[in-house]
């Protein structure tokens, strides 16, 4: 199967806003006696300040989902929120975008499945929960196709200051005998042109996989590391998890979505993804999600697009200017004063709940640290910590700095 060549998508809104802000910083030429054009319109200047204050982290996991990867896939499901929390600890607080390319091989149920970069980690996670190990079993896999799709079918931004990284996770080398494949050296050149660093994580000890994974990382100046076949992920359950998960569900219930029919449809999809997380995720994973959402970088995942409480309290939207059919159903029959009161009550409740989660999160982190110390576990050898240390090193080159230890 020869991959179709596709133009990468653009994160248009943020790109145009940043471009407008940068251009506005340069003085306009003017004839003598004519008034100067303002350096920047208020909205443009604000967009530029926001972009500068919240640098992007764009990370795509390219994950082998064949039968031999069962342990690591389960570990990813349990720890994706810890990974997100670790990435979000950077200063300045980053805008976190994550994506996924799942792959197997030709003749399996699928060759690749692509989940594009998004700040909506709930939707990505709900899709990740559907992946299980199957297929494979014949040595090499479609690594070439997976890397090609990660570079060409993902909507990477054009922001040169964004930290962009791919993490290839697998236990088998690529098929180099498919004549219609784009081989990984060519794909890595395209990644370099886009400012994407490619790292490799080998599960298990296959020597042919090691040789190729080390070469892939070296070609793109990335990092290679090896973990056990089960992934060596740390997943400590704590006595605080049940309470944190319950509080998180209450926080989710404070969300109110506005907009036209299309916006409301997207909001329903977001809510459905969240409900799936609550229904099918483990208590520990839901607690990790709650702690992430309560942090500044987690607000984009919690709220999603067109969330009314966040939009009104932040000043981005004037409630009085919305048409009735743009309002959430719960507010349509209320008068103007009642609408404002209901939104403020939701905002106050959310703030109180998130404060509780943050406090319990501190106790949870202390419990985990003590548990690891008591059991003499070396977190530095875990999948989580190796991933965190790689991101910490590489993101530092983009002006993002990490002081705290990785979360779990």
C-alpha cells in the first residue's frame, strides 16, 4: 500500500493570530504629516501575548498494537494522564497537544489508525481505550507506514518555537521489503524539515529492533531507550484515588456548552468521551486525569471548545450577547439575571472542587513517593521517567523548563 501524499494540516487560528501579532510589532511606513497606524489592534496584541505565554508542546505516540505489546498498551492506558501531567509541569505553562498513530502490519485488521493532535485528551484517551493487542506475530511490522503517517497525516503547527516530538514505541523492526513503502530515512528528512524530533522506545530485547530503533533516533538526533516487554510503567494506586475521581465527575458536571448546531454537536461528542472515561477507566487513571485537569495546563482538556463557564468568567464571551438558541438548553428558559447567576454558581462550584482535587493531589503525590521509597522501586528505570527525562531535555531547547519530579 503506497501512502498517499497529503499536505499537513495547519492550526490556522493560532498561526494567524501569532503572525498578526508579530507583524503588528513593526512600525508602518507613513507619509509625513499622516498619523501613525496603531502598532497592533487590541485583539491581535492579546492573542500574541497569550501565544508567547503558553508555548506549545506537540507530542505524537506511534504505538505498535500487535499481540506482543499487550502489557505496554495497558500501561499506556493507565499512565497517559501521568505522562500529560509530567509534560504540563513545564514553565512557562505549556499548551499541550497530543496525538496517536496506532499500527500493526499488512494483513492485520488495520495498518495504521491516526488520531490527530488535540488539546482534547479525553477524546484521544477514549479512543486509546478501544485499542487492544492483536495481529503481528511474524517479525517486522509496518513501522515505515506508521512513521510516514505521523509526519504527514498529523496537523503539526508551523510554530518554530513549539516543541514537536514523535515517540515510536514498539518491539519489532520495520518491513524494509515492501517496495511501495516510503522508508524511514526519507520520512525522517521530512520530520527534520518540520522541526520534529523522533525518539524511539524499544519494548523487549529483540536485537534487530534495537539496531533499527537506535538508528532512527540517531538520524533525527532523538533519544533511544529500552524498557521491558511489559513497559515497566509505574502505576501506584492510592487511598485518595476514589475521592479524587468522584470530585472529578462533579467538576465535569459544571460544564455548559454554547454555540451553533455544529458547536453543540461537537460538545456532545466531548461529553460522550468524558462519560466513557468515567465508565471504563480505572479509578487510578481517573484520579490522574483529575489532577491533570485541575492544573493550569489541563483546563483546555477539561473545558474543550465553547465551554460557557470558562468563556464568561475569563471575559472572552459576554453572556448577554448570545442568542437564545446558542445557549445551553439549561439556560434557554431563564431570564438574563438567572443566566448570569447560574453561570457564576457553576464557576464557584468548579473552583471549590478543583481546589479540593489539588490538595488531595498533593497528598496523593506524597503517598506515591513514600510507597516507592518503601518498596525500593527505582522510578528512574520506568517507562514514565525515561519519557519524562527525554521531554525535559529536549523541551529545554525550546525555552521550557522543568523543576519538579515527574508525576505518577
